[in-house]
């Protein structure tokens, strides 16, 4: 991912400081991402998407065609979130076509502080626990074994109002964090 960011930044003719000024991120953080020292958070990916004018997944497309992708625990990339928010593992490669994330919400946690929207169709399948999905003014309590599909252009977020951890698969096409 770092090599792709470096290439995009150079192709845009931007220094680290110029990209930092455009995104509101620090040049140090951007350098760490480029060097592979640090994985970008979801907030960082969103800021980079806005700067480069494309979806986050297309920023980091793999250069080789996908024939098969074997996703193993402890080898998956993680999307780092601020404390108190969901933790995601990426189950699919960044090929710009489909994103599948494994989300874990501890009691009282949410996917974000506020609802947000993006251009995609999104499906949430709850593996364990109950996940409350807020879509616009509607609220859906989705239990283990159930799924909810919705238009992600509507503001939405996930939360866990239960007393135990909840896990869910979030699939979206096209990918957008």
C-alpha cells in the first residue's frame, strides 16, 4: 500500500508536506504509510481518497489480475480506528471491485461517531451478537444469522448496544471505506 501511495503522490507532483496540507494529515504519518512502517487508519484512507479524487480502494489497486486470494487470520491487513470504534480486518484484496471487511464491535462501540454515506451498495451479515444498523432515520437490530442490504448513499453507521462483542461481515461494491 505504501508503494502505491508514493507512486500516486509523485504522479500528482506533490511533496509529503503538500499532500499533508491538502489532507490535514501530518507529513510524518504519510511518510510512515509510504515506508510501510504504519498502516493507515480509515480516517487517513478517507482523507487520501478526497485528495486524489477517487475511492480509497482504487487508490491501492493491485497491479496484477486477481485469480485467487486466500485470506488467513493474522495475515490480513487491518483498518485502524480511534479507540472506542469498530476494528476491521480486510478479507478481500484491494482490487477496486468488492470490499469485504470483518468488523468487531465491543459493547458500546460504533463504526463511527456520526453516520456517513458513500456511493455503494452495502450488505452487513451478523456473525455473532446483535448489530444495530442506522440507515437514515431507520434503525435495524440485525441478529446473528441475519443480513441487511442497503443503499450506502444514505447516511449510516453500525453500533453494538448489547452486553457482549458482536462480529459482522460488511460487504460493499464498489469499495469505499
